[in-house]
C-alpha cells in the first residue's frame, strides 16, 4: 500500500488530524445545547469557546520545544492520550467552572500536535515533497471538523450530546497504539526503511536553506527574532483567526442568525470543512509544483500563503452580508477552502529555513503567535454580536485580519542571513522594519 515508509507516517499523522479536529469541533457543534443548559450570554459563549486556546497557545511552544528535546514519538503519544482523556471529561462536566477548566486542560494537551507533526515531517520527508506532505498530513484536520458535525448531531438527537465526547475519547487511545508501534523519531532508526529512502532524505536535507544556518549551531533566540519567523507567525495568526472564527462561532451563527436546528447545522457546517480538507492538500501539492517549476523555494511558499489569505478574506467578508443560508454557507466554504490553501505554507517555511534541531521550538513559537487568535476571535466575536446585534462586523473584521497577514508575508518574509551571534537577528529585524 505504501511505496515509501514515510507514506505510512504521513497517513498516521493524517488520522491524528482527523481525531484532533473531531474532538475540537465537537464542542462547537454541541454549543447550542451547552448554551441553553448553562444559560450563557453571547459574551459568555465566547469566553467558553476561548478557554481551550489559553492552554493550547502556551503549549504550542512548550510542546514544540519538548519535541526538540525528547523527540516527536514520545511527545505526540503523551499529548494524544492526555487530550483524549479530557475530551471524555468534557461530556462529564456539569458546571460552568468545571467545563471551563476541562477545556483549558484539553487545550494544553493538544498544544504540541501541529508542531510535532511538522517536526516528524522534517525528520522523515525529502525537501522536494515536504509541502505536499504537510498538506496531506494536515488535511485530516478539516476532514475531522467535517464529520464532527454529523456525528455529534446524530448522537445528540438519538441519545445525548455528552455521550459523543466519551465515544470520541476512545479513538485517541486506539491511534496511540499504532503510533508507538510504527514510528521512530528518524528514518535512520527504523529497520523497515530502505537505504535508498534514507539516501533520498539525506540528499534533500543538504539542499534545504536551513542546512547552511544549521551548521553554525545557532541558538533558539537567534531564529525567534528573524523577520521570516515573526511575519510567518503574523500570517499564521490571520489564518487561525479566520479558522477559529469559523470553528467556534459558525454553528452558533447558523442557529442564532439563520434559525437552523442541530440537524441542519450539522450538515451546513460540514461543507466548509470538506472543502478545507481539499484545499490544504491542493495547496501543499501546488506549492511544491511551483517550486519545481521556478526553482525558487521561498517564492513558492509566499505565493500560496499570501494568495490564499487574500482570496479567503474576500469570501469571508462577503459571507456575513449574504441574506440566504445557502449563500452564507457557500461563501464561508470558499473562504475556508482558500484559507486552507494557504495553511501548509507556514509549516513549510519553518521546516525549510530553520535548522532541524530548532524546528520544534521555532515552530512552537510561531504556532503560539498564531493561536493567540483563538483567545481573541471567539471573545471579540461574542462582544461584537452582543453589542451590535449582528454578525456582519465580525465577518468583515475576520477578512481584514487576513489581508494584514498577507501584506506582512509579501513585504517582510525573506531568507535568513547566516550570522555568528544571536544579536544580529534583532538588528536585521530593525533594518527590515525601517525600510
């Protein structure tokens, strides 16, 4: 089935993404029930939806740094078991404070996932196929979001919404069993990997821009001040702002503004997720294709990142002003498609321009910057809805954030200049901003 062993690794990461977003999106789908049960205002709904991200954003960096120290195998296994446990506990929480704490700990447990996926791909996949691998691995995320709606909706109608979280918990435990059996931190340590595959990986590593800076063994702080890191983080913030606006509030928008019931919400909210899954797979493959045609690695990543964000912003801005339900769903689906078209590029930029021994820490830092949007978007959306009585301004704001992120990529994302000390990074940033 798998011609190369790293294809099996990518498949496992793809399944992990499905489980991850099944667990995460289930809460948003169940929120209309939770809102009525706890008698929450729109602002309180926003705070509850944001609780996940307070723990998640912090542990993006912590988990990424730990993957540099202990390797992705151990970190991913511990993270999967932990978040699966807290997913199950979500269905057992009966009070506002308890549910808030469970979601906070759930977010902390999920924190390492994306950075650890990128670390694993950096260790296993040759340079010429890396963006495609990132796209395929992360395509599981929106696919999980797509099937979460129908699954949770069906269980809520047939039994109880709480039971869905108990069922989803078991999937993570099953995945961890196969992960520990199949994965090693590097292909060189795996007896099932051929010498030809290892040689292909080693040759690709020599061609990566990070290889040249990596020879100097630069400290983590050198990379954290680089414009390519900071403005990739800004673009990733924009991607995630759009994502979390959709993930946390779109089901409630369909309920509050369009009057849909749980069955209709389950179907309508699945459509953008399905297009998103296709978008990220296409985006990664298209970026690698542009690289092969132009031989310009940085251009291929920037084109997909900035272009996808601009197109997504246009669609998202229009989605809030469309009067019909079908029009709103179509525009949101296109917005999520283009957003995910851009979503593989930040991970590719980090993987290719950062030394392999610092990919986890730097990727975690970028992911932390990106996921502060998860703290801001749900609460800010709730405040806007409560005080304006409409979702239109919230949709326009999400589009504006996307345009700002795209502009930062075009202007400031440039190759790292090798340097002998960490202080050069700060001076480079000042020079870049002053131009």
